[in-house]
């Protein structure tokens, strides 16, 4: 399911939903993925709440709270604002940038972690980006240091759970999700 809380030029919920299906297929991810495209303000709020980082980021990945949750692979939250800025700076469309961020998030949901995998995620992202016809991959352009500080998998719940808990209740506790799919 795709939720466009903030519009992105050249992107519709249907086109992003089709891309998510393709990205999951090529990445070998099973289960449903919810993608929320929203403002930098919302990403900052989510980043603060779930990671303790008081700054916006481009993409957050929320794996399921229980490893192997039936039929559910996780949630992604993407900043439309940052995607648009990056696209302008890098010379491609905002819609392509959202897809790049989506692919990056999907790889996190499959268990990759560019902070500790000696470039494995970057190599995989580069191959899949080419297969999906996308411009330069997120890790390729940010380098290790910037990638480490920008988009991480999140502990402590999902945006859906966060929205349900918007009355101030604490989100459910969750273990850091780092399963690795067999190759």
C-alpha cells in the first residue's frame, strides 16, 4: 500500500505501488510493504521518536516487530521534500528519487545493513538499480559516512503503530531486525 501524504511530481500512488512490487520481486522480499511519502517535518518527527535523532532524513525502514511476521515485510517512510531536493541536485526526476529511496528501504527490510556489511548492500543496490532502470543508487552517491548517518532501520514499531499510538502511548518494544536472507 502506498500513501502519498505529500505529492511528488510525476508520481502517483499506483505507479509507486507497481514499483514497490517490482522492487520486492527483484530483492526477494515477500510480504506486504506500506510506503508513506510525507514531509521532512514528519520524517524528522519519526526519526526523533524512533531513533532519537532530531533531524529529518530521506528514508526510514520499519521492519516488522516480529521476525517472520506472516504476510508483512514492513513499512517505509520517505521525505518528499528531501527526495525533490536530491533529484534537483542530481539531475533526475523527483519520482525517480522516491523510487531510489524505496529500493534502498526495501533492501533494509530484507536484512541488509550498509553500516556493517562491508559494501554488500551497496553492491546489491547498484545491481538492482540497474535492473530497475534507476539512476545512481543512494549509497553510491552518499558514501559510507553520509549513508551511516542518514537512513537506518528503525526500532520500536511501525508508522501504522505510531499513528495508532498518537495519543502519547509508547510504541511496542521491538528487537533490532537484522535477518539475512539465504542466497
